[in-house]
C-alpha cells in the first residue's frame, strides 16, 4: 500500500513521543518522503521545522493540512486515536484514503474510523520493523500540490500586523518562541491559549510541550509546570495559561515561593473564558453568558507571594518582559493584556466536514471591548 500510494500522509500522534520513536519516524519519512501531520499531543514528536512537517491537523489545525488529508490516498496513523477534534464529520472524513493504523491499544483501532490495515504494537518497534521494506521515493507531484494549496497562508497574517497599539496572543506566543529559540519546556492549560501555543510555538523536540489532552482541565498548567521543573531542573519552563484557568490553581504560587521553584508564567489575559466565548460568538449570535471574567490583579498576586509580577499591554514590551523573566531567579508572573475578542483561526466547527474551515476575517481584532478592562486603576 505504501509503495503504490501517490498521495500518502503520515499522522504523528502522542504514541510517537511515548514510545521514543522520533528518530524512527525521521528515518521513515526521509526515506519515503511522506509528509507528516501532527495531532495536538503529537507536537514535538516530529520536528516542527522539518521540511516534511505540515503542521497540526484537525479543528484548529492548518487549512492545507486538513485539505491534504481529504485529498490523500493513504493515511499511515501512528500512535493516535482519531478523536473528534481530528476528524470532523466521520461520514466525510478522508474518504479517498486507505488507512494503516499503528496503535498500542487495540481498543482504539476501528473505534472511530475504520482502517484497512490494523497493526497493534509499539510505534517505535513497528516503524523499525517496517523501515527495511519501504522504498526510497521522491513524490514531487504530491509535495508540489501541497505547496500549492499552502500558498502564502503558511505565513500567518497576524504576526505581521502593524503595531496599532493592540497586543494579540499570537504576538506573545510567537515572540516567546523566538526569544527562547524554541527550546523552552512549555506547559499549557486548556482553551484558546492552548491552540495559539500549538500554532505559533514550533516544537522541534519531544517532551517539550506538556498539555492536557482532554476533559477541559483548566488549571492544569501551573502545578504541572512545577512537576516538570522538578523533573527537568535545567530547562527553561514556561506556563502558558488563560486568566480563567490560572485562577483555578494560582494558589500553587505558594509552592513556587516556598520551594524556590523557578517557572515563568505567561497569562494570556483577555478578560473572558476565551474558547467558550468564541463558540458563543460563532454559533450563538454573540450572546455571552458566564464568559466575561473578572480577575484579580495578577501582578499583586505574584508580589503577595514574594514573587515578581509584570504587566504587558503592548507588543513592544513583550521582549523586555520575557528577558527579565528568564533572568530573574524566582518564579515570574507576566500578565499579558491581549486583544479581548480575538479568536483562534482557522476552525472546523464541531461535526462539520474537515475541509470546511472558518478563516480569519480580513481585518482581525476589530471588536468591542469587555468593560471589565475599562475600569479601575490598571486601565
């Protein structure tokens, strides 16, 4: 099937990281020239800057990745589960593709998507066993087609917006990636910031992104980052969280202070429970219920624990704040006041066909404001 495929694509899931199969995947891809799409939990399992890495698939994945999946004639899914955030409408999902599924847990095979060749086994072992049998191939037509559908959209427009006094979450994440040279160990909560991190922070190394894969575990990031720092004391550890999630476990700053733990906390503060607000905007006529969010002064919260707190409201301030956080001995909390009603683009609505994506408007960020941010001394 691999030999005969004209438009193959390989899915890199969390199983690649768990089985330490990154090198095996690299060997396989560089021999076969099969492009790679990653799941959220698979990010870092295949280097983001590798020319065959297409990016993340699914609900908030890249448009060209989802289009390539729908046009593929073969999918080799390794260590992933075909969950609904990957597939969209199952009835129309990758109808032209035969499917090979390499998965350790037999319960995941044929659970959501019927596959032609199920292989129950460890991802690393299976890939190593398969490698001698696959042919070296160039695939110029398929790769050229993917480049064509990618076009200019690979350069995300929001990174290049003129500085109009607005700070976007994408600016923060992109600058964090640039300033840490992509080498930080990043731990995220759940929500918009989680998707922006997946889109704008390019992970070249496995186990450098720790993120919750389900159940909406807001508040996960800070305590998980403390554990990550104990495990990897030499790493620069960054928390990326929302203002809502941070409030759920902000008391863990006491642990940072008491134990002398050094983590840096980037709060993407938009004054909303952002992902719920986005769904209310897109699918419920902008009727915001229980999503506008009143937060404490995060800078003062940090200082109350004897830690350093910073506030950033302009993109020009991001670099200095990140560098100061990196240079400060103890935990640092940075309150990034970002554009409030920005949304995560692109987006496949729940249950829609995978290729039917909502794109960013021509002029992003032109929204009304949450009055919570328009009162008080901080404004």
